C-alpha cells in the first residue's frame, strides 16, 4: 500500500472510532469514551486511568483490573496499535498542522559515530536489539517517559484523584466533542469549548514530541508491548539497499516519528515504541519492509 493510502486508512480508522463513540453518546447507549467505556454490563477503563484511580483510592478494584489486564494482553499481542490506528490525537494533529505524525525534526544521524554503514541484522535481531539493548539515547528517551508516568501516578496518589486526566489530550478531545454536542442539542455554551481545545493545542503544537517522548499513556503501552512479537517491522535483507553494500539509505528510520532503526537497532526509539503505522514500509524505495504475523 502506498504512503497516502495508508495514512488515509489510518485517519479513516480513527474517525470511525470517534464517530462511533459520538453516536453512542447521542443515542444514550452508554458507550462512553476512551477514558471509560462499555456496553451494558461490560465495562472497561483506560489503563492509565485505572492505575491513577488505583493509586488515588489505594484500592485494586478487581472489576476494573480485569479490563486493565485484557488491554495489557492485547498490547502484548499487537503492540501499540492503539497509538497508530485508534487514538484520535494523530487525527487532531492532522487538522491543526496538516501532519498525521510528529515526524523527524532533524535529519537522521548515521547509525555509527564514524559514519560507516552498519550491517543489516537478520530477521528478528533488530527487534531484539531495539527492544532490549538500547543505546544511551534510547535509554534517555525511555527514562523521560517513565519519569512522566511516575509523576502522573505519584500526583494521583498524593492528590487523591487522577490528576493527569484533567489535561490528557485524548480525554480532552472527546470532552470538547461532548461540549459541542451540548451546545448544538441543548444550546448550552460553556467555557469547555474554549479551555479544552486550548490545552490540546498547547500540548500538540508547542510540545511537538508529545506522542513519542511525553505521553504517559504511550509509555505505559510501550511497557506492555515489550512482549510483542507479532506485526514487528522486518527488513528483507535480499531487497534492502544497505545489505551487503556500502550504500546508506536510512529512509525507513527518517520516516519513523519515534526514530526506530529496524535495520541496526541503534535508533533512539525501541521496537516496543512501534505503533504499526507502516510509514517505514511505505517510504522504503524497494519495498523491503514487511509486518509478518508470527
């Protein structure tokens, strides 16, 4: 699939999910949003929201723990698919700055300090290196996300309520839509229509690396996806321009907003950060990247 086709499909997927949630609200079906959702007696909660609530209340809440574990297992099986295909933030970013993903702010550096091409690892080896043998840059990037996640849970424990939920851009997107619905259907204008979008704009426009470095939801999902072994981007060495040659391509790494180097495992992003967006595959000039189910 070409790059525009994949991006259109991703945006469509995000829009369908958002529209489904809005229809549920209009029909009073009680489906909720990503913060808390369910149908009839089946309910679930955002995994980060669960941890925040558990820390705030100092209670495990077994009925919500089940949904937390289900999301953890699904993420371990599929990786961070939620971030690449379901989360509404890339859709909002597209509307704000005409970009679906963050993209690389600077040109990709060579994989090695001396600029020499690095060997393309065998199938599965790049995933293991990127996921478990991170370099200093990757560790620093991972640490920043873990620190924010720790602060998020710590403030919930101290304040007695989920503090981050007040500024979570995912929740604020749906809160804005719900406020807009109240305005249209009940003629109830509120400050929500000004405050919530303003916070989202600040987070996505000013904090340009929100998704890749700052989002605690993404950091939590990355912890689960360290166990992911399916749909992992894999390089076909028989096609790759760098395999067995002196060529330096780097198109796949440059296209990745998380700076994952699936060929050498030396990028600042680990394979657990992969959102299965397929930007690397769609930007490969020789179609050497695939996402096998194994």
